């Protein structure tokens, strides 16, 4: 075989490999919708499109969007995601919920193609593509809370690093200016665009001493300055800054896995393929950092180390870290193996990688596999309760579980308004929500004050396994009746109420079903045994 034929064969294998990896990412990302936030993003996009303007107030809740502790916070949440919200609304309007799933899957496949295409162009080695396999598996973890605007900025941050590394390696400065419109678009999508701005600033700072950045340093400084100006063009301007560094997530943030370190749950997920892939990329970052520092690539080392540290501190940063870690690990791997790696090795590796990618397509860990059979993650959303409330609305106001607020708005708005949702637009409403949920005297007074005659709730807190005090009281209070029960939700109505009442024992049967459904998912939660014992006692079981 001539050198030209061998090179052509190698390129063909690489094209096939990248195509199969992208297909594996596409299939892996076809998980059912599992995000509680999607629904209010989707409905806000509908409102923006209908009104032709960003919202000034909350159209979905009967409570005011005001926060005495942080007056700027409601507007921050209402305006910061508008471009992603409009995109979701447009896709949903044309393709329905299936379009949302395919949009997410296409975005994941595009990240793999972008990273793989750059790695091949930079190294001409299939060895550099090896880290894309664990990245594809790690999508399972990235998509645990999938359909949110942060997925767009995960992709934009990866593109920022690709452009910076391309210019650093080729000494071409013109592509750097593509980062300005990229960051301008990202600034309308999600506050996480600040990670991209910070990345450009780090490269610009390192250009003072880093040899490979010297040929593009002036263009890099101009780009960094422009990106800092673009930062101010986000819908909230400088008001965004405090939320990036302060605790803007509400009092329940510490109880939500997204805000916890992955090290806190590692022993419980150590055998899950997606988490093993995450661990592989974390471990690969260590030698990658060593090689980058040895090669005096201080900018890339700072980004890799910073994102790795952020991801280990909080799981919400895993999506920023994983694609960039795979990209930099691929560059380091190709460079480390360049001495002994030949074209023959490259041709032998490609079929093996194709085979492994085909295995990922055949066994992605869920039931959709290339076509959507299930749109919604089972057990996540109160579908049947929303059906009931759509047909049997109360005369007063609705109190809802906050994680279900977005879905209930999606199903019931504008006919029925909710109490709250995961935006936590008002610290005052969040405090009232906690009082009602804990069934304190103040909480009972708030139920009366807000004329709440319908309560829709799950029976247990899945993170702790504990029974909600509000549910415990309503299940035994003669002034309230159980009017709907299903595998996910309980609906209670204040008496007198025309809706037919159900036997109260059904609430406790539902508690037992919830314990059986969720305890295997959260085996570390301490309250499941207590909740099971209490429900059994209420039903007269031993």
C-alpha cells in the first residue's frame, strides 16, 4: 500500500470512528425527560414569544415575585435564560416533547463531533480520540438533569477551549474573534457562560509568559477585553455577578444532589458505568496536568485543574469539566504516545474503537435506543395528578411540591396558578413553603391566609426517605380529605369540598410504594426504614 493510500485509509477509518462515536452519543442522550426545570423554561419561552418581551413578573404563581433579602434575584431568574427558553418553545411548538429530546441528543452528538474533529486535526492520531469513549459513557451522568439551558453552555465552553487551543497550536489569531459572538449568544442562555469568559481571561493572562501563546497574544488580549464587555451584555448586566459568587440557590440546595460533591455518593455509584467513566476522566486529568505543565501550557493546565476541582466540589460543574477533560486528555495522550505510535498502530486502534462505540450504541443503559419510546422519566412528574387537577380544579388556591411546580404550570397554566417552583423567585415564598411543608403553626396559618384548598404532594422526601410532616397531618386530619392518589402524587382537599373523598388508608399504601420505589436509588438515605415502619403501623401491619 502506498503512503497516499495508507493515509486515505486512515482518514476513512477516522471518519467512520467519529460518526460511530457521534451516533453513540446521540443514542446515549435519548433518555426520557427528567428535569423539573424544563417545564418553566418551556412555558417562559412561550410567554416571551407571545409578548415579544422578557417577563417583568412571574406569570405562573399567585405569589409576588419579590425577595426582601435580595430584591434583584427575581428579575435575574426571569431574564437570564431567555434565548434557551425561546429555543425550547420553538422546538416544542413544531415537534412537541420529542423535539426536546432530539435537540438534547443532537447537542451531545455535536459536542463529540466537535471535540473529535479538533483532536484529529490537531494530532492526526486516533489515539487522541480514545478519551471520547468515557466521555460518551459519562453523558449518562451529565444528563441526570438533562433538559436545561446549562447544556447549551457546556457545549459553548467546549467550543471556547477548542478555538483557544487551535489558535495556540497554529499561531493563527483570526479565529479568536469568533469567541466574541459565541460568548454574546452564550450570555443570553445561562449564567454559566461566565465559565467561558473566565477561560478566555485565563488564556489572556497566561499569554504574558506562555511561549505558545506569544504569536497570538495581542489578538488574545483584544478578544479577552471584548468578551469582558460582552459579559455586561447579558440580560442582567453586573447584577449577575453576586449570584455567581453568592448562595443564590435557596435553603434546600444542601439537600439536592446537584450541589453536593460526587465524592459524597461515590461508594454507592462506583459500579455504574457512567460514574466509572467520570472517574476515568478525573484520573486522566492528573497525568494530563503533568504533561501540560511540563510543556509549559499553563493556560490549559489552569483550566483543566480548575474545572476538575470545581467538579469535585459540586456535581453541577461536571458538565463543564467532562468535555474539556476529554479534549485535553486526548491531546496529552497523542503527544505522550507520539514517539512510539505509528500509522500502523493507528489503523489497528480505529476498528477497536469503532467496536467499543457500537457496544455503547447497543447497550446505552435505557430503553429508547435510537427511537423515543418513552418521553417522560417514570416516577418524576405528577402526570395523573395533573390530569385530575385539570378536570377537578379547586375553588381556592393550589399548594404544590416545589419540584413539580414547573410541570404543573406546563399542564395547568393559565387556568390554575401554582404556589412555587424550582426557580425560587422569592426568598419570602421559599420561607413560607418550608413552614407549610414542615406543618408548623405558622405554616397552617399560611394555608388559611392564602386561601389554599388543594394540596398536591409526594408522600416522602426521596433524598432523606422521611415522610413529609404536611402529608402526615393531612392524611389524618378530618378537615382535609384525600381526593386523588396514584403511584407518584397525593391530592388533598380542604373540607367542605365537592370532590369525592377516598379512603385515608390509601395514602399510607402509597407511602409504602414510594419507599419501595426510591430506596434502591438512594440507599444512603437514613429515613426510609423509619418511614416504612410508620406506614406499616398506620395500616396495622407488623
